C-alpha cells in the first residue's frame, strides 16, 4: 500500500556510510569505510568473565527491567571518570546512560529543536548526528573546519544573524571525519560565543580516550558553570560498540527532559551491558586497558602513515593524534565521487567526503578512510591500491 | 540556565508509572505496580551458557558494530516464529529488530505522524505507547474497551469524522492495563474499518505468548494482505526485558523508513543480546520454555484470584486468561486517587487507572495491579491490604 510518511522523515535518506557498508560486506573488498574499533582492542576475556560472574551472582538484576536514567552504580562510575580524566565536575550536573552516544544526539535534538530551528555544526561533520538533527526538521549551518577547529569568525557571523540557533554541535577531539582537534583557544572561543549569543553546546567526544600522540586538551565542558554544555561520551570505542552504552553529562533540568523522551524511545539501556561495564571498570584496570588501546592505535596508524607516504603520495592527508579517521584529499584533476566509485571496483571502500557536508551537493575533493578495522596487511594494500588509482588516473 | 525546550516535549511529563516506581523502590513496599515478568521466569542458566559460548566462539561478532536492521539470523528466527505461532506470513513483509517494543512505538510514530495527526487507541491503554505518540504532537482519541475489545461503533464514528487519523493502536491480547482480549470478530472488524477508511494499524502483542487459559485467537496481522498492519512483538516477556530486544513485522517500505529513523536513534540494537537470543532459540527448547512460563503465570494468577475473592471482595476485577495485569474497580463511594495514595501509605503500590487514559482528568474508578513480579506471599498480603483498605474506607 501507499504509506503517507511524516514530513520530517520524507526527505531522510539512508546514511551514505550504511549504504557503502553493502559493498564492504563483500569479503573481497577491503573496507576502509567503517568507524569500527580495532577487533584486537576488545577486552574479550574480561567481558566474558564479568558477564559470567554477573549472571551467577545477580541474574535478575541483569535481565529484569530497570530505570530509565541508567544503572546508578554506572552513573557514579561515569561521574568519577569524567572528573578524573576530563576535569569535568559541574555542580547541578547529572549523568544519563544512553543506548550509545547516537541516542544522545536523538534525545537532545528531540528535546530542544522545533521545526526550522538551526543547528550550527562543523563542516564537514559526523553524518549520524546530522541526520538525527535533520529528523527533527532542523536547518543545518556548517562552519568550515580549520587546522585548529571551527572558523570562529564564521561561527559568530551565523550566531549574530540567525536568532533560531539552538545549539553548536562540535567534536573537539579527532573529529569525524577530518581527524582534526580543536585547540584550547578555540574551545574557549566557542564557549564564549555560545554564552554571548545564549545558545547551547553539544560536545561530542567519542574518540578522546584514543589519543596516541600529543597532549590532552581539556574539554569545553570544563568551562561550563551553568549547564550550557551537554557532554556526550561513550564506551563504544573503549569497551564495545555492540553493547550500545553511551553517557550524557549536563544540566539536570535538561537531562530530566531527555529522560522523559528516553522513556518513550526505549525505556532504558540494555541493563546487562550496563552491569558488565560497571564490573569491568571495577574489577579490571581500566587505565591500563586504555594505555593498551592507545598502543594498538598508534601502531596501526603508523602502518597507515607509512603506506600513505610510500605508496600514495598523491593523496594529501592530515596527520592525526588519535581517533579512527584520516581525511584524504585528491588533486584537483581527479573527480572525487568518480574516484571513490572506481576504488570500490578495485575492491577498496572509502567514504566520499560530501556525505559529511550539510549540503551533499557542495563540491568536495576529500574522502574519509578508517585505519582501525582492517588488518595491517589489508590496510597497507588498500592504501597502495588507492595510491595507484590516483597515480594512474587518466588526465 | 533556562532551557528552551521544543514544543513537542514541553508538555511531556514523566510516566506516572515511573514516578510510582520511586515508592516501589522502598523495600517495605509491596509493589503491584510494575509490569515486570516473574523473576522465576527468566531462563538464567540457558542465557549464561549461550552468552559464554558466544563470547568464546564469536567474540568480535558479539561486541562490534552491526547492521541497523538487526542480526540477519535473528530476523529469520522471528519470521519463522511468527509463521509457526501466529500464522503471520505476508509476502513483501519484512522484520526489523528493535531496542524493545517501545522503540517500535517511537519509530512508527516518528515515521507516520505529523503534528496534529490523530492516533485512535483503546481507552484505557498502555501509557508508554501513548506518551511516545504524544511526543510527536499527535492527538489521541480513545475508544472505550468492552469485554471483547474496542467499541466498533465508536471507532467508526471517529474514523468517519476525523480525516487526520493515521493509525489505530491496539493491544489485542491481555491488554495493558485491562487484561481484556479482543475477540476474533472484533479483530476482523478493526481490520475492515482500517481498510474502509484507509488508516494503518499498530498491533502491539507483548503478552500473547503468556496465555495460560482459553484458546489462541489469530492476530490481526494474519488478515493483512497489503502491509496495512505493523505487528509489534518482543522477547521482553518471554526471555528478558533487560536485554531490550523487540521485533516489528510489516510492509518493507514502511520498515525501510523506520530503519532510517533507527540509524539516527541508536544505530542498532545491542548485538550481544541479539546473538544470545538467536542461540537460545536454537540451542534450547523454546516451546518447552514457553509452556513453563504459562505454568508459572497460571499458578501466580491463581494466588491473586484466590486473594481477591477471599480477602478483597469489594474490588471488582475482570478474570484474565494471560498477560501480566488485573484491572480492579472500586465501589463508587471510594475515590480512586485517594485510595491509591492511602494504599502506598499502607505499603502497597498500584497504578491509578487514570494514568492510562487519553485525558488523565477523566473520572476513573479503576486501578491496575500486576501479579507477576511479587512473591506469592507478598501478592496475597498486598491484595489483602487493598481489600481491608476498601472495607475500612470511611463512608
């Protein structure tokens, strides 16, 4: 039958990345398109033992309905972690456990966006978040990314001229897709502008724990004295994305509204996984685990960098200090979309850069590669295929 | 700071049931207010072994990102189960795995409801679904429940006069909160009316597998030849609600739109739990497990019925044939809300019936009790306290 879809979803398209996954499912294709943590980064044995102990000791707690806000003990863990690792401690703030950080985008968008409201985001930015905001009929306005973060002049231009801006969406560490990190000066600048123009900030930090070079930069949330910043974190990159456990920290009035939305979305986050993560954080050395992750990613990134330099000199890329992504830019003579399509035919899958733009039709010469999921061999081979494809491109 | 919430969530209130849970958390209070499966109904040992095998044999599959539609093997299991148990097999239909059945309410509402559209529901009905539809600014119109389901004359009156109806929401088996089951004649009637007035049906069947008396009645979905009915099912009542795994079956065009919404909501459902359920369905005798559940619920319901008859004769109740809830009605001389408040002071927690109405201010003499979660002793004692409270009520 003919369905009459709501206006808000009529224009929504499946994520370009998800569509590309269809090619990536071909076992002959080297996928550099996912955002998956390295398989060797999962603490499998620890998780198995935490889960086994849990089901022997507290089976009903692990399997029964639970509260929407999240396991109280895990919320305390998150509070302690944020204070220790990020210096985040705002009186009156609270913590909500979510079904992955993606749900924070959804619940926050649902709570604060009316139709036609504006979200200011980095350009390019994380497609999953942009699509979530679009599903609430928001207007997205992009601020070009510079080496040290958003162009603050352009950010202020938008804030000054558009009174419908509800929030600024930023990924300050190892941004998806560019891998860029926002400097401390720009973090302060973003916060000051948000205050000046009275808008909220959604600070999305999925990759901050995966820094393998350079120095940590404090989060924007550390500047927040009034609940202006909603901080979004996740265990997806440090423990397991399949468990779907994220956490939001922010003003309690805001979080209470998000809790009401979450009741209607999925009642609560998988409680078994919440208990397992709580046990892992206590029974195992999480700091040591994070150090191990950073070593894994440093090593894998070195493989990618060597391959880029030695086998793909035509691809310009920005060196990264952490996270999962490398942003590559083609010479002006090679049309990016055609190149990405040819790459798939050569059995290498990357994500075309325009997928991350507020308007997909804007010209773009870049694409995103992920270095964490493939084996070292596939990673080097995939990059060399990309390099050869660029070198052989007919001019 | 002062947050500017979206219009859609401004009026949303925390679920009355969730609020009552705060009292229920007091260990001295006997909670007859939850909708929890009986703790003894969980197949703990089977789940523990399925999970342990999974993490030994396929750890990365269990912990890595996965596809939004759900684990393909589990989608096949659901298709086979629906065909065998419910006679549901519609060509062109498809199955989507969700984060509990609550997410089906959310994704379906998001996909088809514009602001001001109408949802026709049973009166009273499941508060979690109603709140989800409210969050998309829908207008709820209730059709009074009769012993055998919705009043079809009133249903047609609404469909005839209101051209903004998008769908009919119904829980045909052991309805929440009344425990009533819709007859086959009325199921046909609802389907015929939906067809006549070209509206969709959301058939919510969380309790159908928990029938301990009477004969199964085919689902409305078995009548569907055109994708008009979205069927909502869940493993929450048969395996574990803490895992948050539900499933929707319906027209593939509709489900594709819901998949795009789910990408923005939580990417995918906890994949570990999906694998565990798939293994449980294959490695263990699910039919036997369901038989065991029905025995547990029959026995517990007998305890409740005996207590109601012997110790609470002033409470009128409707005998049930399955599900989790009993709907009790007070004599006209006892004000229901005051009675429920007094019950909490007497350490028994129930849900006031007006919480399930489309307009909470409508007069209501009924309240909902759950017989599945408390121990037999607490159940009998709780009901006798309710009975004494009614008998002693000052006139």
